[in-house]
C-alpha cells in the first residue's frame, strides 16, 4: 500500500478454497494493491471523500498521499475487477448515494457502501 510517510503500510489478502477477500487499509491508489488483489471475490477498500475532511491541522497534500477519493476508487476497482467492492473508512458527512455515484463513474461492478455496525 502507499500511505505517506509510512515506509511499509499493510493491506491484507486472504484466500480460502472457496473465496478470496482483500482489505486495503489506508492507502492512496496503489499499483501494488491492484497487482496483488486482481480478481478477488471481495475487495474492502478505503474511500475518503476529501471535501468532507475538514480538519485544519492536516496538510491538504496528506489527503492525496494517504487516502483514496471515490473517483479514484472507481479506477482501482475497474482494474482489480473484484466480485464485490466494499467501500470503507468513510468520512462522517459522506452521503452513500453520492459515493456510489462517484465510484460508479469509473466502475460498474457490484458495490456496497460500508456503514458502522453493518453486518452481511
């Protein structure tokens, strides 16, 4: 994954005999993530809408070096081609319908917008 200034941030992929699932952790779009998650059954990927992030103590450049905007998540998912994309790590004021629209501009596969305490 890519999460400035960390040298070795982690994502995880789990493969069983029946399914594969990958978790991005915090990351900006990452070629390494795409390479190692291509074709997973489920991709749980962070989705941070920068305009909803209002902490004035955080440098603006931090957002793009450490997180994935919904438009860019659509591009990542387009390349990974997961069976299901689950958008996670949302900003508190994000609106799921808007996130789905932004992701959907570049990706037309099955998508779930994660919510706190959601179960499957």
